[in-house]
């Protein structure tokens, strides 16, 4: 059960069952933006599911997007910015003027606010903070100091805490006040702290319902309370929330002081964002990219990764260059070179995928490299031999030379084993070296398997040259 | 605030701060399995974070894993199986004998139970269901009928529901009973239903705290209540939970009857699992794979995808075969063929990655293909020209022929545009056609960009042959 102000009747309405057809909707949004018709925009955007509202927002040109966000009430604009992917959200805030940005950010919870401000240039961030009330600004400064993907970085600074000397009536008074700030506590248990602000217990719903109003909290609280240090990692937090049913956990500084609360939802969102960002990096999209971002930013980010790849490609191709004589003698080999390197790349990528998965599930760690390698080699041998026989047969049939089939088939079989070995182990080694396995595994894998594939085909062909020509 | 029996003091203990060094831990687990020492195993496994327990479980041989799960108390075994990735969990249950499997599954919530039983062979499933009490078996049969990744497939059948004619005292009695089954309701609001079992309201915590024990629920409930149909998709559920703070939502059949409740956590887990499975498919791992799975299953699954790829590769290579004369005349081209196709593949994969991301965020839909294409073409042209100039300069410097550089550079520039166009749009087209964009985009992209790359290099070279030799 949440302490959730959404429980107002007007907030609990059925989602609109019939959406207008989206293409027309897009035109209507654009026209309302052109007319600067704030009421019409609210009427259009507010009833939409958030994901649909996002789609409409990002279908606009950057300038229209800015206008739309300026016209909406700060609360609705904040909801959209909170739903937007991280990198895009910072950009949207960056483009607002200072006062508007401050007004919109005031609507976010303290964790989201600190995240966004942390992504801005220092000058811009300070200008916005100057608009905040000093307490909120202090919260933001404090929260910005913690690492992303730790309890400190994910927590909200607003904690639903009471002294152990207070009574049940104090909590009930808080509930009774229809205080809008209650939203900041959604999903927290009321925590009980001692005079050094250290959590000493938690008040359960059952305890609250069964207690007398005059009972001291120290009497009805459940103790001890599970706390997490500000330095707890995302993995540790996922573990804790998997294991316990809590909606939120109190976060403490090294000295035991209660400094915030991290919610299940924040941990969930961070985990999903991390999974998506890793998937993107495996595809060569490093740093966040959405097509709504500025053209040059997108181009530059993609080029950075491509340029590294082209250098690796040149290194791999130099192997072919060393064997031009062999190639000239048996030109048919040129047909199979890309096949051998492509197929090995595919096999290796499967191994990378499984290793990344097992890493993210916590099933393997860098020290398990040898075990992973053994598991990969056996699959690589079987699949390599089968694929090698297949491609060998194709080469034989196509070019009419069984020895050519043997060269290509052997090379693919051997290179498959190399590819899965590297693909399985490289993510673990990169992780051990403190590098990012998602971004670097693919290019490393491709380069090595290309080089090995070219070398195997061409050196085998050189050895068997009399049989091939 | 959760209705959470974990709030017992003994359950809320700090996680063990000092883990024994994992390698030694693995030996200790294996030795305890060999000795069939159930007490020692519980003492080792129970205090671990779940992810660490999973790591230990999957580091064992399949036989030892079975023994370990047999030795643990059903409740602990169930926790491990619930934490295990979906495909692995079904396999673990499949290997248990019927009575043990039933005992372990009894410990899971009704949604997880139905999922796992749905993954078993029909005979095995029926045998296990025969061990259940008839009511639980009926729940499982009913839940198995719903699609995965819908509200019906994700909901639990146990609903925390009261009649509108009941009083507050009825709810308080439920809380007061230290009923173990309360766990099944964790995170649900108490829903109020009419005599046709249709949800008509929900009881808020605030309402409960402020009410008299004799108040009828119809009086204190908040109405109307937000419900979701059993057919609601995962995307729709994510939208709803993003928009509202609820921990759970009541699920209704087409006739409006309350049939279950779907929790934020279940939706979160399903979303994360989907993101991870898409990432894996992009890497060519179709169907779940963990290295703990049986060897032949892993080999067969990987081969299925690789065999489709090898056929596509042969088709692409046939382009090279058609130009063997050109290649024979300018053998240096063979050095650059794999580079052009590799680099285009990289560019195209970036576009696939961004499209998959935007699809999963709901920012684009199949009908946006033209807009996506326009956005990609501009980035593709700029990046293609820059990379083309780079590789052209390399080819010129390396082989001493400016015309060779021109051929290679032009081919890469043009093929980059083709690659990003296809990479950006293909996921949308596949989705429109009801195919799985994650599994099929990569192979389609690679084949087309390989063919186009080979064709561009070789046909340009043929045209400019007098300048190249």
C-alpha cells in the first residue's frame, strides 16, 4: 500500500480508451504549438499515456519542443522530463531559461533534480540553484556529490522520519494533513531515528493500525532496521530489493546518520537504463543517442566509435595485404575471405552476448574466465566443425576443387574456436581491467577474429598452393 | 508501505558484511553437496545475497545442482528458482521429481508458478498439478491461459479484496491475523468489490487510519478504481505504473470481474527480462542461453542462427564471385573488400541500435519509418564522406594509386548511407510485419550491406579499370 496522493478520485480515472489516430494527433499538437495555445496543449498532452506524450514531444522539431515545454504547466513539463531518457532530459532542461528550468526542476523529486543538475555545465547549474530555496539547493549540492548508480546517487533526500520519543499521534497527524509533500515519501515506511539521526526502527502498517495514539514510537517500532550505506552499488541494491518486499530502504552515511531513502522504483529505473545502455554500446552506440538530439552531436558520437573501428579494420586488412601473391594465384579465395571472417564474428558475438548476460546476472565474475573459456571451446569446436563442413562443401561444389573446400572449411572451424574463446573471455578481461566490456568487446573481437580468419585461410592456402591452382 | 511480513525483526537483519572469499566458498558448497549435508548447505546459502547464491548454484555441475536443490528446504529452493533466469528455472524444475517440484512450486506466488508450469511438457505439468490442492491447481490452469507479457500473464491470482458491505473491522482482522498468506498480497491496496465481483473502490491507508472500525467499506473507499484488463500489454502496464505511484493494480476480465492483481515488481521484472532478451537476440543469441544449460541445447540454439547467417553470407559472397576478373586484375581490392563491408556493417548496426532503443521507449512506431530514414540519411552522408575520405587516403597511400583510393572511398561513403538507411528502417519494417526486429535486423542488415558494399567496390573498379592497373 502506498502513501500515495494519487488516491484522489480525480487522479484515478480510467485511461482514455480511444486514442485519436496518432498522425492527426501530431498535427494537432504542432498546430497548437504554432498558435502558442497552452490550454489546447494541456488538453491534448495531459490525458495521453506518458510514452505517447514522449513520442509526440520528440516528433517535434527542437524549437517547437522548447516552446511546448515552455507552454505547459511546470508540473506537466516536469513529468515529461522525468519520463525522457536521461541524456535527452538534460538537454531539454539546458535549453530552458534559468527561471523556467528552476520552476520545472522544483517539481521533480530530489534525486531526479540532482541528477539533471549534475549533467549541466557548472555555470548553468549554479544559476538554477540560485533560484531554488536554500534548503532545496543544499539538498541538490549534497546529492550531486554521490556517484551515479550508488544508493547515494539514487536516493531522495526527503525522508519520512520520526524521533523514537514521538508518539503514534505524530505520524497520524502527518497523514491527516493533506500535505502535498507527502508525495515525496511515496513508498517509504516511517523510519524511527535516535537523537544522532541514526535509524533505530521502522513502523509497520500493522503496528500503526494496532497501536494507541499515545504509544511512543520506540515501543511499537520494529527493530533493528535494514539500512544501506550511501556507497551501496546498484547490484547490491537490486539484491536487497529482490530479497525483501520493501518499497524503499533508508540510506545512511558512514557515521550511521539517515541521509535519504532509495526506492524500489529508482533502483528499477537505473537497472533498466543500464541494461539498455549496455545493449546500445554492444551495437556501437556509445553515449546515449536519440534521433531528436542535435545532428552534429549524433554524427560526432557515432564517428568516434567508427573511427576506432576503421583503424582496427586497417590492422586486420594488413594480413590480407601480406598474402597478395597467394590471392592472385587463387582468386576464388577472395570470395570466401569475408565469409570466414563474418561467420567467425557471428559465433564470437554470441559468446560475447552470453558473457555480458551472465555478467549482468552476476553468474560469472572476471575470475571465472577459465571456466567460461572451457565451456565456449567445446561449443566452438562442435559448431565450427559443422559450419566448416558446410562451407567447405559449398566451396568445393562452387569452385570444383575439394582442396579449396578443405582450406576454407578448416579455417572456419579453427577460427570459430578462436572467436568463441575471445568472445566469451574478452568481456571478463575488460571488466577485470576496469574497462567497459559493452563498448569494447565487439571491436576487439572483430579485429582479432578478422586477422585470425584471414591468416588461417591465406596461410593454409599458401601451404597447399600446388593443390589449389 | 508494504503489507509485508518481512517486517519481522529476524527477517530484517543486516546483510553479512564480510563474505568469505568466493573460490573457497565454491569448494565448501561442493563439499557439502558431496556429503549431502543439508544443514551446512542452508548455513552457507541462506545468508548469501541471492545473486551470489545463483552464482554458486550455476557454478555446480548439473547433477550437483539437482542434489543441492533437493537438499535445501522447499522455501529456499523456491527463492533460488524464482531468482533464476526464466529458461534456466524451468529446466531446474523439470529435473526434480514430481512431488518435490510440487512442494517447491507451492512456495512461489501464483504468477511465477503458472509461468513455470506453462514451460513444462504437458504430461509433467499435469503430474505436478495433481499434487497441488485443487484450488491452487485451478488457479494455475486459469493463469496459464493468458498470454505472457500481458496483465493476465503477469498477475497473481490472490487478490486482497473485500465486499463493499463489509466493515473496516474485516480488514483490520486480516491484518491482525499473522496469516502467512498475507505475503501473497504484498503491495496491494485492499480492493472493494460489488456482488458481481467488480472492483468499485480501493481503501487507502489514510482512509483506514482515519475510519471507525464499524464504518462500511463502501463509505470510506475511494472510487472509482483504476483497473486493467487481462489483455493489457507490458507497454501499457509500464505506462500506468510510470504515471501512478501504485504498487499493484487490480486486473479484470472482459465482464469486469476482478480476477487478479499485477504488481509493479512483476511488470519491472518482465520489462528487464525483455530488454535483456532483445539485447541477446541482437548478438545472435536467440532463445535464452546460460552456460549452465546442457551442451547440445546450447550448441543447437547457436547453430540455428549461424546456419541462417551462413546462407545469407553465401548469397552476399556470390557478388564477389561475379567479379573475379576485376579482382584478378587489381588484387589490392581484395584487401579493402572486407573493410568496406565491415565498416558499413558497423554504421548500420548503430542505426539498428538507436531504432531498437527508440522502439522500446515508444518514441517511434512503424509508421515513422520515413522520418527515421530522413534522420539517418543525413548522418550517414556526413559520416560516410568522412570515413570514405579517410579510407580512400589510406588506400592511396598504401597502394600508391589515387584512383584506387577514390574507388574505395566512394564505395564506403555510398554504402554507409545504404547501411544506416537499412539499419534505421529495417527494425520498423520487421515490427510492422509482425517479425521480431531484435533477432532478424542484424542478419538482414549485414547481408544487404555486404552485397551492396561488394557490388559498389567491384563495379566502380570495373568502370575505372584502365586507371587502376
